[in-house]
C-alpha cells in the first residue's frame, strides 16, 4: 500500500534516512500561492543489514506507513515555534496514491484541520520575528519562513522584506545625526523612535486568530 505526504508550505524539504534504500526523500513545495499542495508518494523501502560472517547483505522491509509517519514527524520536530497538534506546519500524510489536485476534495477535513493549525503557527512565527527584530534589528536573524508567514497573514512588518539588489537609501537620524536606513522606526544607534507612525504599527498587538 502507498501513502502520500502532503506539504502545504512553499518550501521543499529533503529528508535523509541513513540505512534505508532509498535513503533520501524529496518532498516538493506547495504551489499556486499554497493552494495546491506538494505531494510525495511513499512506498515500502528496504533496510540493509550486515550480518557477521555472512558475505551477502540481508534486507528487511520498512513499510510505507511507518516511513510516511517518520518523514512527517521528523519534519515537524525540526520546525521552530511548533506546538504539537496545536500550532504547526500543514504537513501530514494520508493513505493511498493521490495527485495534488485531488487532496482538498478527497480529504477536506484533514486539510482544514492542518491549515487551521498552520495559521496559528504562522502567528507564532511572526511574533518570533518581532522579538528578534526588537533585539537585533538585523535581517540575518529573520528567516524566510518568518517572512512568508508575515505575507501569508497580510501583516506589515519592518523586517518583512529586503532585496539584496535594492539600492540602500540612507538618511540622517534627527536625534544623533548618524546615517540610518530610510523607513525604519527606531534608530539602531541612539534607540530613539524616528518614525512614530511606523513604530506604532509595528508594536501593535497581534489580534488573536488574525
């Protein structure tokens, strides 16, 4: 029997399972603004065993359901801000071999439940991004997942987007006179609020379930 691992995030994932044949599994990303999930079909794998004094290796079967469960659990366990069965990415598995376009129709309850938990996880990611930005004000501490979460929730944050190709525009801080980026709320040098309107929008509490 086959199983299908479903991924409703825009990120591809690679899972390595040393000792299994095959030992590497590539789970594709969702597409069309995450409306169509990535689907990876799982079949039985083999575990290669080396037995002393036996020249030829011995193989046993890893059944598809155990493997699918392991792939999903390992992915979820590695996610920041995950709260098991409450706030976590919409990554799960179902029985059978299914095309991406069929998932929402065939498994509406599973999809709805997974996306509800994912929405709570996205809120937690944004809050984590807010905390990191307040502490460091450095884009390198904001992950692509946090930026995606912000866009997905239609939130606006100072840290949400940055392009390496974009020209850097500077202005003088009206408090300390140091050069700072335009359109920032707080001067990273003197810590004064240089844009009160932007600061108010960034520090506004996130509405529960927004």
